[in-house]
């Protein structure tokens, strides 16, 4: 249906058919933030299978990361966010949540994900990454941002960031949706019509689902 309505360059490569039972709404973020969160979690868990995962929240990516971590077998997920509503969503995905990283009393995690979009959140995630652990940040930091390089050096912490490489990982993400292992719908802040989108975007980091 999509390719019948729009001209899509290189459609055979750029379009992926949804499996039966997967709605367009549930897959709306699969082309970007949902797969970005999937990769952020998998980078660490591939090295440390079933390890506890720390997620510094703020962006919707953090909620997706909680859902993915639970689906792929993390033994424990801890979500940090000052926002009560986002914490409740993270808990619905199986995460424990705290409002401030100081509540964790300097506990460290083999795998951490920075989805805070805040320099302090990034530094907190890096400091909370255990020796030999992996931290990935999905945020874009336009301002100069300090990172605790000395502690990272002493503990051999690996840090990655970058745009999501969606194509190779999209089948795995869609398989999680098809199996019901991941349900991204609770993470949306609401639904808006396409004409309402310019005004809705003023409320970032809220993530509305746009209905055509």
C-alpha cells in the first residue's frame, strides 16, 4: 500500500514488508529510534550476555531500551529518570526505576545506555559502567560535553555513539514486534493528526504517534 501511494527510490531495498499481526503504528519507530535502542542494548549484551543493564532515561529511546533488554534476556534492568510518568512506563517493561542515579549508591553495571540527552546523564552512565563494561549513547550533544576519561581509562570502559545502522537490524526488531516480545505503544505520548505535527513537535521530548 505504501509503495502504491508514494514513489520510493530503490523500493526493493528501502522497504520492508511487515509481518502479519504487526501494525504500522507499532512499527512506526522501527526505522529509527526503536532500532537505535535495540542496537544500543545489543552492543553491550553481546559482550556480556544476560548482564544487568542501566538505562539513563529522558528520550523515548530509553523506554525502548528497557523493553528490548527485557526481551533479549537481561537479568536486570535499572532505569534512571526524574520523570514519574516515564519511570512508570519503564517499570511496565520490567525495569526497576529510580529518580536519581545517586539512589544507586555508586553501583556499577556491565552494560549501560545513555538516553538522557543530558551531559550529566551521559557522565553518570559512564561512571556507572563497570570495569570492562560497555556504554552506548543514543543522544546528540551539540554543546561541549565532559566525559570522565580517567575513570574510563582505568576501568577499560568501552564507549560508543553514532547514528543507528537500521537496515541490518530491522528484521530482528520486527521479529520482536511480531512475537509480542516488545510493545512500543506505551512509550508514545499520544496520537496527533499530521496537520497538528508542527505544534506537537514543540513539546519535545514527548513522542506522539502521527496518524495520516
